[in-house]
C-alpha cells in the first residue's frame, strides 16, 4: 500500500467530501482545497505559450521556508491526483489540450478575466498582471510572485477538466486510519496466555503418564514414514531450460522545462535519455536539438518523443515529428508517441483510428516500429484495440514498486519502459525517472 504524509491525508479527506456530487468541476474542487486567497496560492497556465506559473503571496514567497513548503505541497497535490486517477479512484475527464481561451486560471480570488491595453485584469478589484511572474493590485503593489513550475503538460493534465470521485477513496482513508474494534475477552492477550499455559500443563501430564505407549506409536509411525520414502521413486529431469536474462537500466526523460540538465554530472546509473522533440503540427521543443546531440555525445542510449494532440491531423503530426529526428539510428530507441490527453466527449474510435494513422506514417518514414507512451488508466479507457500490442509500451505508473500495472492490451507482451517517478532530482533539478528492460 502507498504511504501518505499528513498533507496528503488531509487532501484525501477534502477530495472525498465531493464524491456525492457526481461530476465535479475540477477547477472548483481545487480552488476549495488548494488554490484560494485564504491559502495564498494561485495558478495561471498560458496555454498558447505552453508554460505554467505557480503564484504565492508575498508572505509565503519571501520566506524561503514557506516558499519551499508551498512548492513541495503543489508537487504532492499533482502527484496525488495522478495516483488517484491512474488507479481508478478518481476519473479526470480532461478538456482539450488547446482551447480557445489563451489563459487558464486557478484561484477563487480571480475570475472574469479582461484584457485592457497590455494588462490582464483578473477580477473586479482591479488586480492584474502585466508580467508573467507578478500579480499586482489596483494600486500597482505586487501581491503575488510566481514560480515557473515543471512541465506544463503534467500540470495541465492534472488540473483541467471534470472529475468523478469513486467510493474507493474511502477504502484508502480507512486503510490509513482503521477503525479500532473492541476485542471480546476471549481474544485478549492475557486470556490467550492463560489458555496456552493450561494446555501445556495438560499435555505434560498426559505425556508423562502414557510415555511408553506414545513412544511405541511414534516409533511405528517413523518406521512407516521411512518405508514410504524408500518405496517412492525419485524423478530426475535432464531437460535443459533456456533462461533469458533481462537487465533493468535507469534513465530520464526531459524537455525544455528541465533546463540544461545534460550539462550537469549525471549519476553513473543513468543509461538512457529520452527528449521531447515535437508537439502537434508545428511546435518544436526549444531544447530538443541540444538535448538530442548532447545525449549522443555523452554516449547515452537516446530517444525522442512527440506529444500527440488528438484534435490535430495525425499524418501531418507524424511528418512534423520525423523531420526533427531523421538522423535516428538503430542504437536509439524507436520514435515515441506520447498520448495522454482526452476529454469526456472524445470519440474512442476516432482516437484509435487516427493514432494508427500516426503510427503507420512514422513507421513508414523511419523503418522502425514506434513506441507508445501512456498511463494504465488512459490505455484501458481509450486504447482497447488488440493491434496496439504490436507496439512497445512505455507505461507511466508512479505507485508500483517492483513492476508497473500493465494495460489490458499489453498484458501478454508486457512493458519496455516504465516511467516510475515524476520527481527524480539531479542536482536539485526535477525530472522523470524511467526504467528500461534491456533484453
């Protein structure tokens, strides 16, 4: 069972209180339990520019201890939502990745956004932002300071959409705080000890008075056992079995949000690096080509992934991806497609058929069978066609300790890469930790 700290337990109780409301707006839920004026926290996601800013009031931001605590709590909130969603305890129905509104705001302090001149007005009080890292009041005083936080996709997929909360969450809470039942007297320890001593005394008396008779029976029993052993044939097999050794190799997956992480001294245990290359029809990760070349120069096994946008043309996405990775070679991982964003109105057949178009196109261009990255929950919901088993699986599962939970389609073929943790740190820089089964 996963262990939870006090902060996570508090969040579990607060999330649980919404379970009777049916489909809940995730924005409203998060504003009640985390992003509120009272707690001094807010979040603004710039959807077009693809970055997220986590805002804290001056009181929190200017105190290093409080700031660090607030950042850790935000990370724990996202990880908890991912855990609950991946294990079917909650179901997040995400909205489209690209939406018409260029900005998504989480805070009960802000709403009804208006754009005036170069200012973005956040509420009727006149609070506004004209710089990504600051929010000011009507008197031009800074009231919130912001921190650019991790990969925006990881943030978006955990905070946008609607959510249904299963009663399974009560099982987790009860496991954390089990109800103590009053034991009947016959189950109490002192009663068990007294009964044990009494039985021991009776046994001793019985053995002492009937020792000779018992010894004779024991000897006869031993003789019968030996006779049976001597009469039982011993089966010896000379059949040779082939053992296929599989090694687990550790690696990381990175994007522009990890900065110049490859310039740092990486642990000797890191064997591979997978870099974000592209997204949708036109986006190229600003750090990709640097990461791609640096991974090769430092002798890492390298890979590249495309963040698949469900609403965009799949063939054009594949061509866009291929243009950036044409120097891929046989020592590299095959091209990877990262598919994880959907919404409650998504058409299952369209998702599968269009993803096959992407996979077939990239396979035709590269001559390699591409790999699919997704979570257990997403795959079981949207990728149910058995033909997907042909493609190697990179599965996200942050909870399991020895092996990840495998989606139904890949039950027989298994996993190739396991994204085990989203909070692996290298010299204070957070990234994802992955495990690769090298055969």
